[in-house]
C-alpha cells in the first residue's frame, strides 16, 4: 500500500521510502544519479525518459525538504552494500587474473 504525500508525484511505500508515483523509482535513486553524475533535471529527464519533468522536480523538492533523512538512507545503503561486497570476497575470475599477474 502506498501513502500520498504533500508532493504531487511522490508516494511513500510500505517501508516509508519515497517513490516517484507511477514508477518503481525511489527518490533516493534519482538523487544518487544527481550526486554521482552531476545531472541537471533536464539531463535526468533525458536519461530517464519515462519520468516527466514534473515528477523529477517534485522528487527534487521532496529531497531538499527531507535532505538529512534521505542522505542518511543513501549512506546506510552504501555501507550495507560495501559490507556485503567485503563478505563475499574475491571472485574466482579476479583470483585467476591475479594468478596470471594481470591484476
């Protein structure tokens, strides 16, 4: 079940994550694109043509009004992913490359 917000194109999912209405994209995913690549709203629209400019601007407004919480969630996701990567260890492919002196 999704919950409406004061932002026309933003809903909260069952876990309280902000989702762009009519998509499965989290606001935090859009923001990570902005952070990683420095994309403007227009570039995000080019990269994600299924998003309307109004959806993108609504997501950006939601982010700036909830910046601390979203930044913390992005950092927590990063830490969790990094922890899983470390636990998974080296892949067999990388091990073979190292054995061949290629890495």
